[in-house]
C-alpha cells in the first residue's frame, strides 16, 4: 500500500506531538516551519534527526506535492502557500482530526471565547470524583496541559475532555463528540478572521456529529446552526426549565439548579463572579450529558478554587486587593472581569490593560469601565487604541512596563479599591505568553511593601 506523503506544517508543541504520533505508527513525514528558530526545534532534532526539516519561507511547490498537511493551529488557512495547496487538492487537517480518527473512547469538547480552561478543569475534577479515568488536553495550558495526540501515548482513559480553539476546529472535519459546548462568543482573533461571522463559523464546527449539544441561553451565538440529529441542553443565569441548568432564587439565596432541583448554593462556590457561575453551570450540564451523578459533581464544585491567571486573588495590601487576570486576552474576558470584581468590592478598580489588540473593538469596554474603573494604567503596543475608546470618561496613565504600572497602581489605589490586571490583549509585544505576563505581575505585587 502506498504511504501518504505527509508534511507537518509548524513545529512547537503541536508539531512535536504530531511527529511523535506518526513515528509511533511508523508512518513517514517531514516538517516545515516558516520560522528559522521555532519553539521545540532542539527537542525535534534530538528525537527526529533522520526527518527532513525545512525552515524559513514556505515552499509552495513542496506543500502542493503533499497528500496531506498537518497544520499547526498557529498557521492560518489563508496563508498563500496553504491556500495554494488546498486548491491543488491537498488534504489539510490538524492534530485534533488525527486524534478523533484514532481514539476509541467518548470525547467531551469545549470551546468559547472565554472560560474554556476553567470549565474543562472543573469537568475533569467532576469525572474523577465519579471514578472515571480522564484524558484532559487540547488547547489547555498549565500543568495539566497536553496536546491531544500526546494523550494517546498514555494508558487508555474512560473519557477524553478537549479544550478547543477556533483555529483547531478549522482543521477538524468531524469531531463526533459525546457532548460539546460553545460557552460564549465575543470578538477575538479579529486579526485572523475577516468577520465575526467567520469566527463564529469556526466555533460552530464543534457540533459536527455531536450526540448532545450544550448551549448558553444568555448568548445566542452559542446556539447550534445545524444539529438536526443531536439533542440540545442548555445552561444560563435565569431559572431553568425541566432538564436544563440555571439559577433559582429562594429567600434571598441563589442556587445552582437543574430544573426545580436545587443542587448547590452559589455562596458555597470558591470561584467568584457571574462568569464563574456560568462556567460552573456549563460544567454541570456537560457532566449531566455524559451521566455523572449530581452528588459527585457537587463534591468537585465545592473543592474547586479556580485557575491561575484567571481573576486570581493575590494579596491585600493596605486595604487594596490585587487580582491577576492575565488570561484576559480579549475584550470580552476583560469586560467580565471588570464587572464581576466591580460588583464585589466596596471601592473602585484600578485597571492595568494593554498589549497587542488583535484587531479588537475596545468600545464595548467603555460602559463597564466608566461604571467600575477610576483609573486605567495602559501598557504595550496598542495602549493608545484602548485609551481612545474611553473618550476621556476616566483617568488614563501610560506606563512603559508592567512593573511600572503596578507601582503606579499601588500609589493610586485607596482602601476598598482593587487593582486588576486584565489586559484585553495578547502579550507577545512584551512577554513570551500570558503566563509569563502573569508571573511578572505576581512577582511585582508580592514585592510591594
């Protein structure tokens, strides 16, 4: 049988996982990367010294000669050489497509502009509390992170949970998940998509072949465009219908509920804010869809204290609380963080924001900023774009670095206020990634006297 001519396009973590997967199956491949020194290069040369590797500008001739391209999510399908290969009939897929073709157990899939990592981590806790072995990976960062294909190198699990970006979904023809959700949709990656509709269309691919689609009643963009064969369940912050998830108010107390069944009081959660209540409800709806008991899900929820870099409380100094929301890499995430903390604190917020704007529209931040923020300290490449969207409604100070911004915030914040790092931007103008940005913030805040 003739073997496929496969080319892995893009190295890094995903490219390495594809290489390891194909090597384990004794299938030949070569690798190309437009960067001269891509992440993972040294490790690749160590493990795959016999594999053809081309660095620098993509060769259109080489890409068009392939049977299949395994495209890194960091590389756009609109890249001219990739478009030419597609036009020439080359099949273009990603690592998630390979995973879905190989895995023998059910998949639960989660996408959305914000909250993905919180939901998949919480859902994994719920499943483990139920006695299931769980494979957790995909787009997830942090200690639990694993590219999807690396999960297949481990002992088989009872179920797999994948956090998926729109970029990963673009190259996944059919996911065929047991349950899948779009948590929410707000402007993000507008530097990569020609319109919000195109971005939403990429997210919608998570429902291809799904058994049970979970939707957010508070965000119409999460509704499936076409899942004729799937059943649909929902979550939202209103009172739920039978079999759906939501909030019931009783004697001044709010409860997470399934239909009329009160499952857990909101007060019992260790994670704060409306967005985290929605995240908890989404995890409950997904767990319900795959048959987890309410009791085991509640036990996990009680124990869950959230993830680093996501509205993470750091310390109180002279009556001022400091929060690290470095994962707030888009406008929607920052709006949610401002609103959630603004409603909790006695005083006002001092907001630290800025970075690379990814073509986002910052005007939607203006109403919550005007309501909850007394000072915005802006950093990074596109700080002036953010400032312009506030139209003089609040005081703005520009800082040349994140440590300088923290120092200014510490001087300006009063007792009862909170300092919030929620950049609404990508980090790569000043930092290697959002975790690096978050660590710098944490270290600077911890060093304040």
